[in-house]
C-alpha cells in the first residue's frame, strides 16, 4: 500500500495537536495539584503529627530546630504532651547548646522531661550544681549517669527518692569508690525503680546493708563490678520481685557459700553469672539455695575446675534442678601455661555431643587465645560467639 508524504504529514500534525491538548490538561491538573500541596505545608500539620516527630528527637534537636520558628511552635514546645529526652554527652558547643541553655531547658521544662543521660564532665557537674533534680521532675522515668564521681553521684541519688515515676537508673563507669554501701542503700530505697545497672571502673571493698525492712520493686539488676556471695545475698534480701540478674563473683571477704541462705527471688528467670573462685560443687549449692525457675542460665568461669567440663554432670544438674531451663550457655576459661596433657580428652573430642545437647541446639567450641583457651557450650545461634571471653560477659549487658 502506497502512503504519500502528505498523509504522513497530516497524521503527524494530528498527533502533535493531541499532545498539545494533553499537555494543556496535565499542566492544568499539575497546577491544581501544586496548589493543594502549597496548602499542606508544614505549618498546617496537626499538633499530633509534631508530637510523633518530637518522640524521635532529643531535647537539643527539638529546641535547635523549632524554638525560634514562630509563636505557634514556642507554645507547642511548652505543651505538657511533649516529653523531652535530655542527652548531654559533652559534645563541642558548636554542635550542642551551651551549659547555661541546658540549665534553662531543665528548669523551664522540668515537668516535661522523660529521660536524662549525662556524661559527668566538668561542664555537666556545673549543670548539676545549678539545677538539682527534685520532685518537680514528676514525669522523669529514666536516668543514665556516665563516669560520675562518688560525691556528685550521692548528691543526685539523695534527690531521686522524691521522683514519683523513676523506673530505670544506669550508672556507668563509677569512679573513685571503695565502698558501694551508700550507693546501694539509696538505690534500693527508690520506690518505683524496676531496672538498675551499675558498672564500676575500679574494685571496691564491700556492700554492707542492714536487714531489709522495705523491699525494693527491682526486677532487673545488673552488677558489673566484683561482688562476693555475701554481698549478693544481702542485696537479694531487698529484691523479692527480681526477674533478671547479672552478677560477677569475687572472693573478697567471702565466707563459704554453704553459710549463705539468701532470700529467694521466686520470680527469677534469667541469671547471667561469672565466677572466679567457685568450684562446680559450690555453684550447685548456690543454685539449689536460690531454687529459681530459671529459663535462661548464662554461666562463665575463670576458675579452673575440670568438673565444669563434665557434660554428664551438667545434664543431671539441669534435669534435676533447672527443670524450666530454655536457654543455656557455658564458658570455661583455662590458662595456657604449665599444662600437661591430663585434660586433653575434651580438647580432642566433643563432650557435649549427645541427643540431650543436640535437642537443645547446643554447640561445643574451642577458642585459643594468647594466654588462655576458652571452651564454650552455647546455642547454635549464639549472638556473641565471636567475641573474646571478657567481652562476651561484659557486652551482653
């Protein structure tokens, strides 16, 4: 079929006309769409949307971004529905507000502060001296104090007793402390506290608490410091509601475990424990005294008692005394020095290879290090299997 050039030209012109008409329609609709968009600018978003946004931001981010926009946002920031997360980790002042602005925020908005995280540097110590936390912080639920000195820490702890909603307290890298008695005495007296974690940079002497009169509501206790079973027994007498315990044993001033009968935290289901001077016999006695309904037991030891590598004994112990156990991990730390071959049997074979351990999806691993060998029994998908022995225990917190 022959098609003339004129016919092609006419069809082309028709197509161009259609495209122009379509373009005109699209432009009109896009113009209308852009008009609608301009009506939905950030100023027209509801307060509820901004409350959702603020929930993802720290107090400094909220103030820097919104304080000086207009009157509406100034009023919004002082609304009781906005909860602030104070995070002062001593960044350069070019990135964060000055110490005086922080003091202003904490004083002006104290009824809206939900959490406080402070690195206790010289600048932050000045803030603490200017603005003590008191009962007016009635919505404050979480406090994290990093590297506090004991005298500054005590000033803060004495004020926390008046906080009606404080549920979580973390003390990281506590310095210059020889006795934790005063710290624990104040913390265990907090009426609403359910989570407490304390890490100490250096060793301490003891925890000497009186007999408990008013029990603490604590459910989660993480003791990242050396502690003997005497001190642990004393602390447990204050915490009948305890569910989750992490504990590092030392032998300082410790009596025999056989002499310790701690109060029984009947709700205890999670125990992570590291021992340095306790035999397997003594550890079994300790667990039987607690009589817990443990669902998780994560045990590590640097005390060289070969009984800890007896798979049959662990099996009996679990079946008889840990009948509720769902997750188990064992780490045994052995020095590389001056070793004969008397203990080589479990290095060459897998003592934890039986239907009992396979059913629980446990694996046996040997991790050589410069001065130590670490033997591990852990769930197949153990999250920290590539960490060193020390880090496995500390980082699990």
